[in-house]
């Protein structure tokens, strides 16, 4: 019997990681092979916008932290999260470093898709740093980044649509455990059935998210979240991100062959954040049911059975009887 040597093992790991990374990158990069846009007079305008936002970043970050604390202060107590685990100064430095990279890419006319690929390792490191201490801390970090981006957009008198794409890339990579998915993929051989399953779902995840969110909006037309009506542009963007986030957590479950990341990270984060944002559990349950239907359409029987193992666990965790006592999940008082 031939036993693989170290080089052969490393080659297999590298192939798995590269194939997964490539599949993910293809979702973001539509024109990555095209040359960067040439410098022209419009870059002067971009430079002015970026410099203005960079000068305001410290004040905006402080405003975002105040907003985050306002929303989550009670949840710190409710979830018995030690306050000393949340270091606002360290988070503020990470916010500055990441948004500074976004400004540099924006001024250089690097596409948002390429920026997403370039910044992914750094955001993965930041995410791992905070989840290592306590997975729930990432809730504060991601919310701090999110509101920083929103407040920066309010200050951008021009080119908001372009900037929004760079900030969305930051949001997506902080809310989703992509680096953990990369690491899990690297432990599979290229021929792994689980890796092939995830690689089959990955290119379709955005389309699945759009179909699911559209159906959720149609089913709950009167619902208002903290940021507005369910069908408002800002809420829809967040809803699409969350629909993709749930799929990414599911990929990690499949690749790691256990549910621990949902038990230790996703579920506690949802219990901490969703009530404050007035995201009702009925919406989450309906989203999971719709995802079940979507996966059934694009996977073969064996793949769907494997996928359903973890999706069914998610349904059980978010079941109605789990949240029978609404005292554990109060809604934000200011939300309709």
C-alpha cells in the first residue's frame, strides 16, 4: 500500500483550498482580468472624497460606537458577556485600517470586486481574532463596521453608489465566516464529496439569497425592522447579506462535519442581535424553509440529504417553542 508523503498531502490540501478560494472569488470577480482603470481627471474628485471621509473617520467611528452601545448594552448584561472582552480602542484601530484600505482602492479605481478579494485575508484575520476570545464579540465588531460605513456614506456628497460597494465587501466578510470555510476546505481532498457539494452551492448562493428574500418580503409586507420597512433598500441589502451569511455557516458545518459553529457563534449572535433589530423569528424560520426548497432544486439526492442534516438542525434551533418565552428576546422599544 502506498502511503502519501508530506509533499503529496500538502499538494492535496493546496488543491482543495485553491479550488474553494477560486469558486468564492468567481462570485466577486466579474472583470478581474481587465486592467485597472487608467488615471484621469475623475481621480482628483475621488481623491477629494476619500480625503474628506478619512478626516471624518475618527468622529464617525465614535458615532458608530455610540450607536452600537445603545443597541447592545442591555444584551451584554443579558448574555453575561464580560465587558472587558470588548476593547473599543482595538476595534477602532481595525476600523481605521480597513476603511483606509477601502479609500485607497477607491481612489486607485480598483474595482470593488477586486478589493473584496484583496482585503479578504486581513478581514479573516480580524474576524478570527475576535471570535477566538468569544464568538459573540464579533457582533459588536461587525455592527461597529456596519454603522461606520453607513455614516460615512451620509457624509459622501458624491459617488455614494460606488463607495457603497466597497463598504458592502467589508460588511460581507465580517458577517460571514469565510476564512473558517477556507480552512475547512483545505482539510479536504479535491475529490471530497463534501467539498464538491459546497462548490456546487457556492456559485448559486447570491441568486438563492435574492429569491429567498423576495419571497420573505412578499410574505411579510407590513413588517418593519429597526432600519425601516422590510422592502426598503437598506433593509433588503441587510436581508440579502443575512441570507448569504446563513448559507456560509451551513457550508462550514458541511466541511467540518459538525454543527459547532452554529451552536457557538451563529445562534448566540442571532439571539443577541435580531431582537434589537426587530427581526422576528418567523422571518428566520420562513427563510430556512425557503432555503430547503432551493437546495432541493440544485443538489442531487445524496447531496441534499447531507445538506438537510445541518439545515434541519438549524430549523430545530430556531423553532417556535425555543422562543416561547419572549422575555428572553425583547424587541427594541423604538421599533414599530
